[in-house]
C-alpha cells in the first residue's frame, strides 16, 4: 500500500473517532489520536506532516464540505450517511476542491477516496462515494480530464441517449432601475456566480416551471421574454445512477426588488443583483458565458433602440 494512501486511511480513522464522539475532541486530543493511529497502523511511515495538514484542513473546512455533500447527495441527509462514508467524502472533497491539483490531481483525489471506501466501507460504499464525488467533479467542469488516459477503444461507450432525462429551467433575470440594468445571480458553494434554475415537475410546462422555480429560489416574480439557449449534460445521482440533465434557459424580466434566497437551499449561499458592467469581474462557469453574452447583447440592443 502506497504511503500516501495509508496516510489517508489514518486521517480517515481520526476523523471517524472525532465524528463518533460528536466533534468534541480538543485540538490536543486530535493530535494525540493522529499520533496514536499513525504509530499503530502505519509504523515506519514518516508522513505525519502530510496527515496533519490534511486532517486539520478538513476540520477547518468541515462546514463547507458538508454543505457540498448536501448538494451532491440531496437524498441522503448528512447525519444518515454512514460514519465511514461521510468522512471519506470529506477527505475526497477536500483534496478535490482545496488541494494543489499539481500535487493531487482531481482523478487521484476521487480514486483514492473510492479505494478507501472499498477497504473500510460497506458493500455499496465505493459506488456511493464515486457518485457523489463524480457529481462534484462534473460541476467543476471536469478539471484535468484531458490529461487523463483515454479509455481503450475496446470498452463499450456509454449510450447517452439511453439515460433518463431530467428537465430543468433557468433564466437570465434582469431588472431596470433608473438608467441601469441589473442581473440577478445566485452564488453556489463551489464559489461561482450562476443562474437561478430548478427542476421542472412531471406534466409541467417548461416556462411555467421555470417561473415557479425562480420564485421559490430567489423570491421574485419573473416575466419570460424569450428563449436564449439550451444545455444538456450527464450527471450521477448517488442512488439513481447516471442521467441526462436538459436545461432550457430564458431571458426574463423582474422588478428591481430585494432577492430572498430559499431557505435550506444547500447548494447556494447567496443571491444578489449585479450591474451589467460588473458581470465580467465575477467567477462564472465557462458554459454560462455564452448565455450571459447573448442576454447582454439583447438587452443592450433593446436599450439602444
């Protein structure tokens, strides 16, 4: 077993002990637990500094990590996730989101967590960990994907068209106030500003569902003006497996009034209005840029005309 993998297993055991005791261990007790586990299970492995850095980093970011788990595994309340799985997810997410990707590439972070799950978790732990971390990896834009070895041609490719489709609706929501145009954006726990969107219910018209979802998510009524694009991507659900998410995007107008982010929306932490001129300075997802560009051009043309 490679030293770093063994070191991660030691960190997982200390996190398990910390979690089992309700997160009440003092800093000194955490240090003692780390040294004790390292001496018992990894004698001769001189990597205590790596273990300590990883452990303390996870504990420092624990609230943020747990928020991400809530978003990536919405059908699994975090307190219901097995202790081992929960703490392996924390390790994997921390390395995926906060470690230097040169030192720990995204695929390494995910694969290491899966191997921990196979060794220490239950029968389905590996699949569960893979599903959650895979969903986060997809949201991040699959960093390092082009650097990984391509699958051999002999492997059967995934038939995308056979996957179940989940319909979503979103909108570039704008408002006018005086001589300025503002856009309503939401901030996710991955650190990006993006568009408000949500799931269209069975039997619901996409436009009607989009209006309902945005009202629920940021608390404002919108009037859809026109459709500006579509996007489709695959996603992994921890319980239901892979699916296609098809998103229809619209340009929609609203009154310039305070936004109220939906309570309990685990994947989002803020909602704000921004002037058009300020949008380019924000941290946006690459696949959202064409939608913003199209919407802004439409709005500026309407203003000039």
